[in-house]
């Protein structure tokens, strides 16, 4: 278990553009590990299809045959979809620690430490239960926000921006992570809204440019979380690190 006992002074710029710029600098150094995390995520997800009997091609054919009339599509009647949907939800929770691993790699890169593939899995060794519970709560809240006409989600997402860094670097409970993230975001909401919105757009750019490109772009949002954490809480120093 890694211990973070000290934090650098919070003298980094709290300007949204500087936070995004810092995130870009970090991601240039760890993007290969971010891609690896996404390959693991999507790879395991793909295994679920033959296991559950669900075929995404069947669903695609249903959508195409609807010819724009989506009201008549009953996705729950697609063979294997119910089981696939349920297992996918559980899988998303169990793979959430990979996101925390990207944060840990960003911190090591920040201090010019060597990066290791094993670092990607720190979330399974440290604070695993709280990471999973936090992921469940935040996912449900954001999903409900998206369901309420999509737009409200963009105003909710900034409140969770610091949750994962707090869970990892402060070894906090999921309740403390939510509480502290909400408080800091609320006090600096304009900055957090811009950082979250721009970071999200960049992260999903892979879908817009080339569907599979999301594997390379999505992990960027995690470096945005880390850069924001450095700006408002300080960069965490690992035990024994002289920096």
C-alpha cells in the first residue's frame, strides 16, 4: 500500500486553462498506460458478449430495421441483453480501480519517477471497497442527471472531479471523498465547471473523430482530475520521495 503523507504547497495556478495545460503535459507521459487501461476495460467487456449470449450486431440490426422509429424497439427482448446489461454494470464497478491507477501514474510522472505497469493496479491494493462504492454512487447520480434532459449532467460532473484523487491520495472513505470534492468544487464552481466540461469534450473526442479513438482519448479526463487536485489540494508526495 502506498502512503502519501505530505503534499506540496498549493501554489499552482487555479486558472482553468493552466489546469488543462498541466493535464496535457501529464498525459503525454502516461498515455500508453491509459490506453492499456482502456484495452483491458473493453477487452473484458467484449468477453461478456459470448458468455451472456448477447450480440451487439443483433441490436444494431434492430436499430437499422427501425428506420428511425425507435419507439418500437424493445431492447430488453434482444437475447442475452438483460444478463449482459447486469454483468456490464458489475464489471464497470470492478474495473473502476484502473482509473485510480492512471492517477497514480500521473503522480509518479509528475515527480519523474519510473512508471511500471503494476502501478496501474494500485486501486486493487489500496482503498478498493471505497473506490467501488464511490463509483456506484457517482455513476448513479450522473446517470440520473443525464436522464433528466442530458444538460444537468454537465452541472453535476464538476462536483465529483476530485473524488478519485481524494480516495487514492488521502485514503479517504467514499463519504469523505464525496463531501470534500463537493465542498472544494462548490467554492470554485466556475473553474471546476469549465475544467470538467473541456476535459470531458477532449476525452470523448475519440468517439467523434474515430470511434475506437476513445481508447486513447478517454483516460485524459483522469489527468484532468489529477491536475485539478494538484491546483487545489497540492501534489501528493509518496513516502520516501525527496522532491
